[in-house]
C-alpha cells in the first residue's frame, strides 16, 4: 500500500483501491488530495494488473466536498492550480478501466460529483447524501455535470433546491447508486463486483465503458453506423475469437483466472 497524508493507494485482486484519507476533515477536497487522487487514477490506468478502480473514503465519511476552511473571500477550489476537481471528474469518466465508488459514509456536495462520475456505485445503506451547497449560499455547479445525467432534471431540481439529506437506499431509487448494502458488507459487495467485471474480456470491458458514452452523444443513424463497425471489429478481434472459441469448447476464456468466480 502506498500512502500519503491525503490519499492511500493499494492494488488488491486486480482492483486499484484509492482511499481519500483526510478523516478529520471528512475527506474534504484539498488541493493536495485532488492532485494525489488524479495521480493514482493515472497509475491505475497504466497498470496492466489492474482491471478496475475503486474509490472510497477513510471512515467515517466518503467525501464531504470542498474544504470550506479556505480564506475568507476565496473559493475553496481556488488553490487547485495544475490539477483541478473538474480534471479529476473527467479523468474518472474517461478512465479506460471501470471505476466503482464504494460509498462508506457521508457524501456531500463534491463527494456526489465523484459518485456521479463513477461507472458503478455501491453504497452503505445508511450513508447520508446531500447536495448541500444551497445551505451555505452556493450551488452544485461543477457536480451538476456528472450528476444530472443520472438524476434527470426532475429529481435534480428538488435535491439541488432543498439540500435535503437522504440515505443510500434512496440514492438507489434516485439513480445515483446501483446497490445499497449494510456497511459491514460493503467491501465484500465491491469485491464481488470486481470479480464479475474480471469475467469479461479486458479489451471488451474497456470498449463497453466507452460505448455507453459514445452512443449517448450520437444521433440515432450515426450511432447505428458507428456501432455496426465497432461490433464487427470486436467479433474478429483476437479477444472476440478467443471468447467464442471458449464458448464452443465449454471452457473459461484465457483471461479468466482459475480462482475467479461469478
């Protein structure tokens, strides 16, 4: 495990775990934390042993958003020079490898931006969530970019206007999370998700993540044309050929380790 004052990084069973590690500040987004966070994302994407990336927080919180202890008259995000919070959110969305948010505790404001950017979200049932910005006289501007596509304008309008607190179960209902589990089961649930992703072809998983964003950005006719070409290329690729051969021969494909289970 590699650790610093602001973050921790560890590779476990094919997953790179990035832990936001400012528990006394509820893992608030300091310039140092954001820069290290981005560096870990880069390292995970460059490591061939990593199949997916998990983002979590040091208890008791996931991430409370911007660090509000900035000097009076300055934005809490003003100290982020070379790497900004939007850079990190884009890096999560553009990551070649699937990104799982393991929401272990409170997720407020910018913490919800990370959740919105993640591909898969598994949360503790009782983790508190809030788009809390209006309660301090600001708005969820940056995180709207990642959260609005999941919430839709209907839910976003009320949550952004009220700053109302809700829990992990409600986050699933709203479309912000995929699963809510008892906190004690969170790590096992994430591990099972990692193992399930590992059953897919490495290149196919990368392509599938890109596919979701590509299709959403295309007009229907363009999408069909582009996806027909992409589909054909995947079927004739070495990975596609190996997968189909394994299916015919009733054996695991080459990328599935003997210990991997569904």
